[in-house]
C-alpha cells in the first residue's frame, strides 16, 4: 500500500452548464404595455422579468398585457414575479392582464390556484 502523502489530486470534470434563456420584449401602446416572454422562467431568469416589469410600470402606462405563450418552463420564482407585478400594477392604479398563456403556465396556475385577469385580444375586452 502506498504511503499517504497528504496531497489530494484535483479531478476536474467538464460539467455542461448553460444559462437558461429568457427573452422579454416590451411593446408600448397608448393605454398598455405588451410584455412578451419566451423561454424558461425560473429562479435563474425571474430577476430579468422582474426588472422588465418594474421598468415598464415605471415608464407607464400602468397596465400590462402579458403574452406568456412562449414560456417553456415556469417555477414558483416565475409565478412570484407575476404576482408581485400584478400587485405593483394595482398600486399604480393599473392592471396586469394575461393575454396569452402556455400549457406550462396554465398547469402551474391550476396547481397553485393563482389566476390573473385576462384580456380577449380578438376584441380587446378585459375579463
């Protein structure tokens, strides 16, 4: 048996890591801002959406329409951003309205019983 030298060998293994992609686009209309979100909305990317929502509300108008149809994954951190965004919009006398959703977002909303007001884009009426 070889004598113990007290030195540890360092073993480096390549670890595939990719930064989850989230794309947030803002489009201002006279009475609302459309926020289009696509990609993975999770603990790593939620701050990006939080910043975009905060900036959109700060610059006005205070009503946001969310298009989440491109969201491929959402966790509780992503849901928290939506809940906080809705509260911030209401504090500014505005609203956060769900314009489009994805199956991933709908599933999390159903599991958590969290629902947002929506807007019908065919005739632009709020529900």
